[in-house]
C-alpha cells in the first residue's frame, strides 16, 4: 500500500509537465471533431444513398477525379488531377453541392502536432507515448489507492468524505479518471503503432485481379458500388487517368475490394483484420473522430485533470506539519548532539522531536535525521542518540533499513552512543531492533552514554525518567513531555456510516474514519478508540475493527436507548468530525502464531473480530460464530464475510439469528458443532469473544460443557491466555 | 608448376568473364518531377516484365516503410513476383527534383519487352501507380502522369 502510494507520487512528479501539456492540448483538440462536423455540415447523418450515386455525381462534376474518401467524421472529399494540377473538393451528399475543401486552419494542425510530438519529431513522439503510459499507470494505481483506502469499489461512486484540497483532488480525479484511463490506454496503443511496435492496422490490397480490359461501364451502373451504402463507405480510388488496365479500389468498413471497371463486379476482396477493427475503435475513442460527442465527453472529463494536478500539488505542500517543525535543527557539521530515528509509523519522531526541542532550548546544537540518512561523520558531535522502533519480528523499521550499511561506514569511535527502544512488551522480540543497534554499537567499541533503555507502549513516565537521567549526564535539566496522539484527542473525519438493524430495533452503525496524519498513533484491531462526545470530557471506548495497515479506523456502534455518545455517532454523516484518541488494548488480540482462532461475538461485538480476520491474512485458520437478530436487517459485514469465506481467509462462518424463522443464538451453533470446536481447541486453538456480558456468560457455560469430556475448561484456557474476552 | 599456374589463371579469368552476362547493358534512368503538391513525394522506380511482375527495384525515394504501401504498382508487382521489394532508398523528393539511377539488365530481357515503371505517392493527394511506363528497347523517353514530367533511359 505504502509503496504503491509512493510509486504513484514519484511517477506523477515525472509526468506532471508533459501530462499537463497533453491534457490541455487534448482538451482543446476534443473540440476538433465537433468543429469539423459543424463546418462541413456532417453534424447530421448522411442521407442513405449508395456509393454509385455519390461517385457518379462527383465524376460528372469533377473532371479528373481520382479518389473519393469519407473521413471518420463523415465528410466526403474528392481529389482530382486535372490540367496538370492536383486539387480537392468537399461533396455534400444531401444537396449534391460541391465546394472547395477548406484550408486546414493553422491552429488545429499546430495543436495536433504539439499534442503528438511536442514539435520534436520522433523524440517528442516517444515522450508523449511514455507520458500516456505514465498516465495509464497513474489511473490504475489511483483507482487502487482509492479502493483500498476507502474499502471497496463503491468508493469510486459514493460521495467522498474528505474535505479541503483532498476533497478537490479526489473529486477531480473521479471526473478525470474515465477520460484519462481511456485516452491514455488508447494513446499508448497509438504511440506503439506509430513506432511500428504493433502489427500493421492497414488492410493489405487483395491480390491484383485479372481484368477483362474491356470498355468501362458507367459508374452509376456498377453493381459493387450500387450495393454499398454510403454509411459503409470509406474510400474509392479511380483508375488513374482512366487507365483501362487498372481496377477501381473500394474500401469499406469491412475490407478492401477491387472492382473491374468493365463489369462493375468485385473481383477480389481482402477483409479487414480483427486488429484493424479494434484499432479503429481505439482511434475513435482517442480522437472522437467519427463521434464528436465522444470527443466532447473525453474533453470534459480531462478538463478535471489539471485541477487534479493542482490540488495534488497543494496536498503535497500542505502535508501535516512534521513533529520537527518549530525546532531549530543544527546542520550535521555543527551538531553537538545527533538524534537518529528509526520509525515505522512516525510516533518515534515525536519522541525524538521532544528531545531535540529540549536540548536546543538548553542551548545545545542538535541535529535530527533518519537512521538511513546517517552521515559518515559528525565532526563536532559528542553524543549520538538512536531512537529505534521495531517492525514485525524484530526487524528494522522503514527509516532504518540501511542501518548496517551506514553504521559500518561511520568513521568516529570517540562518540558516546545512547540507544532508546520503542515497542510493545506483549509482542515477541520486544524492541528487537533497538537491542540489535545496542549490540552492534558495543561490538564496534563505542562508548555508551547509558545502558539500553526500552520504552513500553509509548510510556511517557519511562521516557521522562530516561530524559532526567540523560540530563544529569549532560549537566542540564531535561524535562521531556511529548504530546502524543494517544494523550491528546485528534479530530477524525468520518468516511462512511453503514447503518443496519433499524427494522429489528437494534440500530447499529459501522463507522469508518480517515487516519488523520502520519504522526497518528499506530493501532491494531482490538485496540480501543476513545471518543469524546460533544459537550463531554468523559471518553467512551469502542473496539477497533481495523489496524493501521488497513489504512482506516473502523468501529461498530450499537445505538443505546438514550445513549448520548452512541446516538450522536450512529447519526453522523460522512465528512463529520469527532474528537478521539487511541488507547492500546494489547490484552485482547490473537497470538502471533498460526494456530486456529475461534471468534465468537454478537451484535456490534463483531467489530474487533472482523479486525482480527482482516489482520490474519489467512495465516491463522479462523472460525467465526456470530449472532444477530435478522439476516435481512442486521447482518453486519455480510458481503466482506462472504468474500473471506470464498478466499479461505475465514475457514467457517456460523451465524445465528434470534428473530428469524428458526431462532438461534451463538451458543446454539457452538453446541451443534461441539465436536469440531473441541477438536480445534485440542489442536491449540484460541478463543476470542466480544459482545455483551450475558452472551459471554452463556458462551462460557456452553464451552465448559463441550470441553468437559476432554478434561479441560474455560478457566484452564484462560490461564493459558487462550481464552480472551472483550465484554461490555 | 609455373606453366600450370599460368593456365589456371587464364581459366579463372575466363570463368569470371563468363559469370557477367555477356550481353548485358548498364543503363541510366532519369526521372524528372514537376510540381509536387503539399509535402514531399514518395517515388518508386523499378523494372518489371511486360505484365507488371517486379524484376528489379532501381530506386525508392522516401524512407518510412509504412508509407511504401502507397506505391501501389510497385508493391503489387513485387507481391506477384513473390520477392520482397528490396529497399534501395533515398530521401523523399520535392518539386522539380531529377532522380538519376543506374541499373544493369540483360539484352534478352530488353528484347522481351521489360519495362521501367515509376509509381508516386504524395500525402493527401493521389497515389499514382504507373505514373510512367517505359518499354525498354522501344522508348527512350516517355511523358509521365501526375507529378512525373518525363522518364528517360540512356
């Protein structure tokens, strides 16, 4: 996801200028077919006459005619060679009028040549081809980003729930997408074709026929021309100068034919290839030549592309403030203290910024950089601080992937190193990467400013204590108090509100919020979202159904009778904002192994269970038992669950509805499948339960009955941390 | 050894002389263009049998292969002969251009009525197959059609 987004951003930087030029000239050119249709009168469809009618009328009035052609825009032109001069006229089939062919006005030609090749010949054609390819790439990745962020294809048509530049960017992209995708794909095909990298689209001439060589009959009598309606007609080439050894060549929508002038019959025919037909469609979609309204639609759609670019630039420029803003960072060459940060989500930067701010306030020159950007030397530095988060199983986080390389190149050993690790003690390999840095520093023979310190779950007390200790060593007073998103509520914007259960008296909403910025605390499914309802300082907590990796915040809220917060939340409309913060809840999450998990819940309790399912990515076999009131009304996540079953991410889905025809509860389903449940537990399965207290008690009783024959119990599973509850 | 060498040298020289068709001529074809409308013209100058089957391509003016299909008599004649039209190419030609080229042909083919043909094509204007047809051994100069003013062979 992250890499798709950064790839999207880098490609758009590269394509921005030529892309804008192509968009602007393309929009202007989109008016060309309409202009031509109006100026030649072909806006109205041609009268249904035959090629014989048209050709004989032209042959009568235009001496020396040697070619009649119908453009993609239905304009009929005739070329002639008479009295040693070439010339062209336009023929109106409705009136039979012949008028001089209008000079192609300079503007259209110039625009076309700019759009095709930037006036740079083959190099320019290459540039525009690559730009079209970039646009195609951006369209595809753009759709992918929208769909994965907003969670579904419906996001492409449902009203967006952002505001400001993001809203403008998003709306402009939605408008521009259709036009951009179509014109860039067709543009790529046309570019490849112009470089002869695709098979030729021309229909070759049929084999040259043997002609009778007899006297030519009147054009109006030629059957091949009589039987071809003007709507099918493309081109008719006359035997040059009445050459009796030459046939007529007739091109139609379906192919190329030779016509014997003596008999008026087709003597040879070459059908148009499938690729030729396809290419014509591509050409039509790209140019609008032949359907001026397609041109206009494309032009209108692409009008939004420059707006998308401008708002995209504005987005980049107004990206959320870095935690370092407002701190006077010293250059690497002058810094006394250097702080190097290895962060995945961005929280570690907030701690680093706090240390930098307080050290700077104490009059020291401080430099802060990502571990990847570590220099070979910091000539004036006394202290080197590593602030390191850990990713996955003790691996280096994003901004520290290059640690081994840059650390090996570092030249000075007479510098005091301090390593501070950030992590979560409930995970294996707690602060694994910080421990690795510390060990490497010791091995390389660095002096240690202090022993490795590990901060569990962003503990502000532990950080402050570490700061006091460092301050003592440096001979200054250091009071560190970073403001984290977890302690200060942040405004969250609602992306969508899926409301269910109204009919069965159990109104429940799935609420999805945008992750506000990079510095926002990382969270996992099962963590709690503390929400401050308007006019109250007391937060209400809701289990999260998503993690940072899903790219959004999601909770399920059941509307309680007279409940201040739940009533407020379930009535929110997309775009509304709430004040909220993350409260970690590491006690309630599946173990990091591949053992099966049995997820049991009722009503809105499905939230965190859904989140676990999303996070397991199929590594852990999952069995979900869930109870609602009516399949028709409050079946939360119905579509996504079915998809999970189809993909195998969910091994088994058992639902029970209490108000449907054969009322049932989750414990009913557990009993029905008792042998399977017992087997899973004997294989090391863990049980995660979320829902009301009564349901949890019923489920515990049922499971005890199921487990008794095996000599185990819920209490025993609890002691093994294999029976986790989140009950309200 | 010495006389033997001498003999074989003579034999070799004889064989070489035999390899060149004894009765062959090197001819020069001069194609004069008149006014070329619009952009430059593509021109094919080639030798055919009396029925139009291409025997040899003398010169093609215009380098973009994708436009060569508009030199229709030449493409057709080459297709008939089932030989690939080889591309003796030069730059496309403008107004008043005189294209000179040499070719070699056996006397018996001249006697058989082989022809020098010229095709022309100009973007947005007529493709002219057989803009000029000159029958060897009969004509030394013919008037052309379209943009070809005349064709001479010496």
